[in-house]
């Protein structure tokens, strides 16, 4: 009785390491250039710094506006002062007024 033996390929020892290297290359590529990779981390940090500075300027503006509103709510203001502040912020004048811009 004859038995047939298959000759084993010399490439069979290379298949698994090549596959593993391909999978590792895929993950390394996405770790460097993907949306959550190292390159986009720098972009996110730059955007965070920009938004932080914008937040700081908006907080200063809000504090300024809160201070103005607190001055208007104080009971010591006269009617003329409130009228002047409202006209200045709205840009409204009466017909007989002279406007001097500072």
C-alpha cells in the first residue's frame, strides 16, 4: 500500500509572523495618525488653548456686565443716571440733545 506524503511548504513558518506584523503595523499606523492618535492630540491641545483663552475673555466681559448691572440695581442711583446708561448702551438720543462722543 502506497501512502502519499505532502511536502510541507517552507513558507509555513513565515505566514504567522507576517500576519502578526501586518496587524501590528495597522494598529501602529492608527495610533499615530488616527482621530485619537498622537498627531491629533496636538491639534486637540491647540484647540483647547484657543477655547480656554476665549472662555477667559468671555468671563471678563461677563464680570464687567455683572458689575454694570449691579450698579443699576443699587438703590442709590438717580433716574438721570439710569437714563444716561440706557441711552449710551442703546445709542438712542432725543431730538434736542447734543451728543459728544468720548
